[in-house]
């Protein structure tokens, strides 16, 4: 009987590792901006920091960086990405990921119906997040409060690699990060990219499919099985 244990010397995405490790019926679903409507909270959080001299001083961020607000949350996100130097943007993002703001995020209306369908099909649901383990309690609290069906959560900046180490026969992944989606697609996996203003660039791999609603995935898989 062949082993299904990952052999680091062989490589995570080697054909033999993928072949012998079944991992059947597993999907990976990102939390932020796939299930959780995170962007409005993130833009508001960053705006509050950069409009407050006290908070800027606390997080060592120059308060002159914030630009005037544009109408529409997603437009403001795009402006912020262009206006704020990468270092300070990532610094604020890390502060945000570990903040209490994550406890009260909104939920996209298609999130629970999609995951409920996956559960009804006998699929194991692995939620993915770049949040650190320090955020695990508020994350679990948010998931439970919103009655989100799931089996476990992976906390890691390399979440897409961690899940594939354990489940090389992953059915598919759902992401909002285009770089992650393209990378996983190039490794031979199907990825559904939830469309947003910050991921509207060219998809570099034929295994990546752009969707606007999670229930589109249900229709795709029903057609495959029919």
C-alpha cells in the first residue's frame, strides 16, 4: 500500500505525491472577500488610522499619506492601493488582520448557501485565511455566529500551500487574490476567483475561472455531473 504522507524531499506538487494522496472531496475557500465582505471594513479601518495623528504615531505611519475619500468603497480601496506606499499598506493590513474589526465583518449573501450545497454533496470544507493564530478565536467566533458550514480552518500566509500539502487531490479552491489563484492554477488545480476591482487583471492560467457569485460554482459542478 502506498503512503499518502507528504515527502518534502520529493516536492509538494510532484506527480507521484498528487497521485498517491487521494484527498477526495476537499475544497479550500478563502474567508476574507470571498465569504466575508471585508473590503468596506478594511478601507474604513485604514482611513481612520491615516486621518488620526495619534493612530499614525502609534503605528509609525506618516499621516500625510491618506488621500481624499472617493465615492464608493471599492473605488476608495483602489485609490488607497495606488496612493499608499507598499510598506505602509502592508503594515496597516497586518494591524487590521489582528484587530477586533474582524469580529463584526459582513457576510456575502451567497456564502452560506454555497457552503451548505458543498456540505450536502459530502464535501469537506477547509476555510483559508492569512490571519495569524492570534486571530483564531475571533475568527472561529465569527464563523460560528454566522452559522457557516466548515470542517477546519487553516491560518497561514502560505495557506494555499499548506492545504495542498495535506490535500493534493483538492477538488478546487475559491480565492479573491489573483496572484494566489494564478499560482495554484499553474500547479494544475481549478481555482474560482471571486471578481473584484483589485483582481480584474489578466488571468494567466486556463485553470482559473472568474465568478461574480459563489452559486455559479454550483451550476458549473452540476453541469459536470449531469
